[in-house]
């Protein structure tokens, strides 16, 4: 995902492959809030997920669009 494609309030999906018990990955959804000010790794966007702000990698995200 490219930065210009994201707008505040967009619903984004990310596949979490970090859990060893789920080899197929878990789909996570969050609301895009802003770009990280000074990312220290690949996590460059801030999303609201599971009741808190979380850092995600933009290139691993996809905007969920109901019109598709």
C-alpha cells in the first residue's frame, strides 16, 4: 500500500503471520489514524486496533472497500 492511498478513518486489513500456531495467518482490521512520525522499523502507520493505537507496516495493509 502506498501512503497517498491511505486517508484518516480508512478501514485497513493486515494479515498477521507472527503467531506460530496459525500458519495461514490471522486477518486483523483497524482504522487508519496517521503516519508514524519517525518509524524505527517497517511499522510506519498508526491504526486503532483492539482498543488501542498500534503500529503496522503500510506495505502489508490493504484498504477494505465496500464498493468492491
